[in-house]
C-alpha cells in the first residue's frame, strides 16, 4: 500500500504565495517539520512490512512514486480521490496549471508498506500530530512495470509521468 503522511503541496504553494507569484491571500502555512518521531512510530508499527520510506520534497509525491516504480519495475496505482490536498492548495495549483502531486512537501513522507501492516501504520501515523492527515493513496501492482497510474475521479486512468525540465518554480 502507498501511504502519505498528510495533505500534499502545502509547502510549495505557501512559498509561491509568499513570493507574490499568486495574487491571492490564503490561510496556509508550510508543512516543514522534522519527521524523525513520526518515522519512528511508523517503523515500530510497520516492522519488516515497511518497504520504502521517502520524503516528498523535490518533485513532490509524483516524482517519488516514479522513482519507486522505476527502481522496482512495478506499477504504482494511485486513487485520485484518496490523495489528500487542501482546497486552497488545489485552487492555487489549478490557477498555475500545476498538478499538486508534483508540488514540494517539506514535512510529508511517502511510505510503501505491506498491505497486512497498512492498518497498523495508519493508526501510528494518525496518532502523531504530523500524521493526523495520513492517507492510503494507492497500491503497488505488477503491471505495467515502471509506471505510475492515476485512477481519476471520472473513472479513467492516466499516466503520472516524470517531469521533464523544471516546469515548477524553484522554491528552495
């Protein structure tokens, strides 16, 4: 199962708003945080069922999932409706034409855990203040190897590709 520790994109959108790149005001702050305590709880709960742990800083969750799929030659299937994104982040990303999956998160982690440990890992994450917005966003599959697929809210499926170049503004 693919798990994120909380809503995506808060950091990147906060920085873009603070720089004045968006002519909007929003009640939003960076998700920057030290994840060592959250990670310790996740590892205690998940044990040897934890397969991968990554932060979602550079390139956001989409980049991390593409790296996981490529390295393991498996597919990562994400359910769009399960991806936690705050409304203000979603709105700002839409104005910019940016997919929130690619927006930097400084205080979020991505975990791939054995399905038998997912419930225990989710309970551990949600028991910590930094993980109260944790969500299972997808799963690992055999086919198509090396790709990330997004099951859309409209019932379709699209490939979540690796970004080429640097289409997002550098925020750090």
